């Protein structure tokens, strides 16, 4: 599909996240210290929507079973069982526009 406008920089403050659905992909977009990151919004443990969880720094906690993910890398940070990383999407900032590449 290519590059899709996700938001304007002012629409997503530092430490906040936003849910996007682009071309059938559920995506979590997060602003971490002025840098934007995009990962799959679906926890691969049981299918929870991560945007319904809590973000603390660069870590998002799954609302169902408390798996902790690093939104900057998609890697699992904490959970009793090993899970595969979340899919990571490329984010492009062009002026005031924030795009996600799908």
C-alpha cells in the first residue's frame, strides 16, 4: 500500500499513543520523546488490542495478561513465556506530517 498519513505532529503528544487501521493492519503509533514508532497493535499472546493498555516511557503493557513490549523495537520485555516480537512498521516524518509505511 505504501506510505499513509497517520497524523500531524501536534496531534500526538509525547508519551501518547494512537490506534490506526491501515489496509487491514492494526497498528499502534506512539510518540516517545519526540520520535514516532509504529508496531502491531495486537498482542501475539492472546490477541488483545495494545492501545487499550498503558504506556510508560517506551513500554506498553498489554491490558489482558500484562505482557510488556518495547514499542521502539517490538521486542518483548517481560512475560512468563517467550513470545515472538511485534511487527514493526517504518515511520516517516516529513515536516508536520507523520506517515506509516505498510
